[in-house]
């Protein structure tokens, strides 16, 4: 059954105003419909403007062609009728054969007097200048043409309503399909958006399933490039979280394992001192147990820092200078000053790529182990070209089989010795974080016994 956290994640989230947030598919669909509809409407307006221009151009061409033809018939009728008997009554043109194609026109002389007109024509609609060309007069489009040889002008009127009707038919023919197609387009776009966003929904469901107890990487099938990048980043984040939790669990486990013995010893010694009086050897034993507790606590913190890889720099490190500084720290102790020998190469050594503080921790642990477990034998710290730090002791050493597990934490190789414990585990972890090698050799080359540990670092570019 789903956990309470998963149920909360699966519930639809409610916004601050009490409304469910809009789905990405719905938002994408609405945006696409608005933009497609807006682009279509702008295209329709552009087409309407172009069609209106073409309609007027065609109507004007037809009007001019008809006017030229009518002029011949009008001139013939005027010549047959002779001079006008009454100037106030212009000659009425004969009706055409097809009355539905009747064109309103007037014939004027050079003074603007109407000589001929069609039946029912209103001369006020022809109150335009006697100049060849087109001009609007109210609800009419008037074309004036002049006779090439006489002072006669023919004016033909065409109703503008026909042009508007043609334009309206064109506009309706474009807008009605738009209104009919937009709902269908919205449905198609919504289905497409949902299908295309299934990968995003699947990725969101996979992320929602991850929690503190499940930090597995998300399997990434063939996803779009953008989602692939998101999935990779989420997997990197899950990996870092998993590593951080592992480090936290390891620190808790190591602390429980390493601190139990010195704490119990300190309590026992102090209890004994309280029951039998304060004896110097009991107090000293308690102090030794507390000192061991302090050392192991420091080791655990070092191990946790090394495993987490927190704040590890990648800078050139002078290994000769590093070896000298660490050796100076140990030479402050009288016993270490007599036993520890530093050997530096004659030639220049290339800088190593790494974190100087982490490498110093690793080198200190190697020297502490060598000084502690070599049985008062000499210890050598040597820098080997090109970028190697070697710590060599001449104590009892370890067997070939034990070398394989020497760097593992909590491993004890004998009942009477604590082994190398956390120290080599810390060194191994730091070397691994630096892409370096930790080489353990027992006995060292040319020696009968002992152990040599080498940290082979990567040279800095």
C-alpha cells in the first residue's frame, strides 16, 4: 500500500487561492489555440484586405470596360435623336435586352448639362467632377470617361453594396471555418500535448516514488533531450544524497564500534578508583582510555570527511613541502624525532593534483601507524618522483594474505594487536577521492621485515 508521503504527493495540489493549478497540457493547449487562432485571424484580416483590393480592382476594370462599350451606343442614340428639343428633359436611353444587367449612366456635355440618362437614374448620384477616372458619390462608384473627339462625357454608376456583399461573403467564408475548426483544433492539440507530456508525467511519478529509504537512480529510457537532462541531474542529486546518507550511517556504525571499548574501559577504571580509593595507576589507565577515545573520535571525523569528499580542492600540491611540514609536526615529540627520517629526492618533483589538507591527514595516519606498530624501529618518510609519498617502517610487518584486507576498517589481524584500524581506511579513502593509488608492500624492498605504504598521486597539469 502507498505510504502517507506518497499519498500526499499523489493528491492534487491546491493553490493559495483554493484553486487547483492548471495542468501543463491544458496550459499548452490554451496557449497554442490562442496563438494559432490569433495568427489565423491576422491572416484572415490580411486576406480580407487583399481580397477587398482585388474586388475593387476587378469591379473597376469591368466598370471601365462597360463604360467604353456603352459610350458607342449612347453616342449613336444621341446622333439619331438629333439636337435636344427641351434642355430640361434629357433623352432617355433605350432599355437593354437584359434588364437585370441594367447599368445607370448619364451623358453630359462640356458644361455639365445632362444630355442622356437611363430610365430611373438619379442625376444627383452623378454629382462628380467631369474628369476621367473613378470617384465615389454616396453609395455609388462613378466612372467618368471622355469622348476622344467631342465634348461629351459618359458617367457610369456602380452600387458599392455589391462590392461590400462580395467582401462579406469572402470574410464569412474564412471566419466560419475558423470558428468551426478551433474547437476541433483544441481537442487535437490537447490530445497531442497529453501524449507528448506522458514522459514528463512518468518522470514526475518516478521522482515522487523516491524517498529517504529509496534513492535508486531513475531508469531513463529514450526521453526528449530536455527531460533527459532533467533526469540526469535528478540522478546525480539522488547519488549525492545516497552517498551523504551512506556516510552518515557509516559514521554512526563506526562510532558505535570504535568508541564502545574506550568508553567502557574509562568507566571501569573510574569505577574501580572510586571503590578502592584513587590509585595513580587507575587514574592513568582512565586517562589512557580517554586519550584513546579522543584519538578514535578524531579518526572517525577524518574518515567521515574523507568519505564525503566535502570541500576537496583540486589544486597543485608541492609534495616535498607537504612531507616536510608533516615531518616537522612529528619531530616535536622526542621519540618520533629520534626514529623518523625524512628523505627527499635530489631532482625536482612535479606538483601533485589534490587537496593539501586531505593529503596531510593521510600522511599523518601513515606515520602514526608506522611509529605505533613498528616496535620502536626506525621509520622513513620519503618522496619519490614523479609524485609519490612513501612511509616505510622495519617492524614485524604483515603477511601477504593480510595485505589484501589491511585497509578495511575494524579488521584485527591478531588477538594481541589492534591492527592498523581506521588509519589505513582513512588513507585508502583519501587516495580513492584523489584518483590515486595506495600501495602496501611487506616487507619493503631490500628489507627483511616491515611495511611500506605508498600514495601514488596524479601529477598536476
